[in-house]
C-alpha cells in the first residue's frame, strides 16, 4: 500500500472518528449497529463521501475506548448481548475542541464560497445547486 493510500485511509478514519463520537454524544448511549445506521443516514446522498464498513466503525469504537473518549456498558436482551457506548467527559471535551476548529475553518470557507458565487452570477450551470446547498446550511442553522 502506497504512502498516499495510507494517508488517505488515516484521514478517512479520523473524519469518521469524530462523527462516531458526535453520534454517541447526541444519543447519550447507543449500540454499534445504531451508530453505523445513523452514520449512513447522515452521509446519504453525499456522493463525495466514502461509506465506512461496519468493521471500520467497530475499529473506531475500540480506538475511542482506548483513548478514554467513550465507555461501554453491556446489556442483555434474553441471551443476546448488546454493547452500548456512552461518552465520557474527556470525549465531550475533545469533541468540543475539534468542533470549534471545524466551525472556524467552515466559516472561513463559507465566506469565500459565498463571495465567489455572488461574483460569478447566474451564468454557470452549477450555481443553483450550490445555492441550494447554502440554503440547506441556512435552514439547519436556523432551527
């Protein structure tokens, strides 16, 4: 495996790692398959995002456990063992730290995109799609 592929895989996993942590924080407690399904729902329709395998999700969960960002609790339904994951205060603090950095970079990027889109005008065929995505961002942040 070349260095570019290794770097790409590492970046892919780190992006999904923060998403998994965010899903756990949002739900307060959730099992691995629930995380996987919610993650797929989150990225549904975004053609540029690679879908993780269920194995990747469990490797990420193990990393988050080792780092002390989450803890697990075992629950039984009949004979079936269910592992539920919940965030630790360390995990919440890490999520907030990364969120601040992400939002700062996103705001800078949005300012640039909006000013550039406004200067292009109506002549380019992709403008409507980009404006629709900006409206979606506005709708999400207005709730």
